[in-house]
């Protein structure tokens, strides 16, 4: 995945954001993964098997971990531009992202900065 990558669908872009926020403190915890997987059930309602959802999560998480911070920011920006006119529901996205960072019971400064940057991009 390069910095110009556009996800094939909106739901995968949201999954990328969920992984990004959960990883922003350099540690994706089990409780955060559980919240992400539960959100995936809503976003990917056409996928009924949890193993398929987990596989999709692991694949994207592994790709995410190979990216530089700069590439991640470019991907988020370009995908936002790609999807902003059709499907962006900023309030839902922000609520879902906040659930991920609160899942472990501690909000790290880096998570707050990441949420604020996404909030600014989404104009919420």
C-alpha cells in the first residue's frame, strides 16, 4: 500500500481509521481490538463469519504497521477526499473512534492528538 492508496470501499477506509486511532499510542490493546471487531460487524454487515472479519482486520492492520506516519496521513487525506461527498457520516465516525480509544480505560495524549486531527479533517 502506498501513500496514494484509495480503498475499494468506504467501510475499509473506516476500518483503517479505527486501526489508526487504536494504534496511535503505539499499542493496539485487546480491548481496542474487540471494539474494532464489533464496529466491523456493523460496517461490514454483508460478512457474517467472524473469522472472515478477523482476517480482514489482521490483513489491514499488518499493512498499516508497514506504513510511515507521513504515508498514513496521506492515505487518510486522499480517502477522505474520495469519500467526503458520498458517505462520510462524521458524527458516527467520531463516536466510533472515541469508543476505540476509551476501550482500555485510559486515553493517551497521542490518542487525543490523533482524534483531534481526524476531527479537524472531518470538520466536526
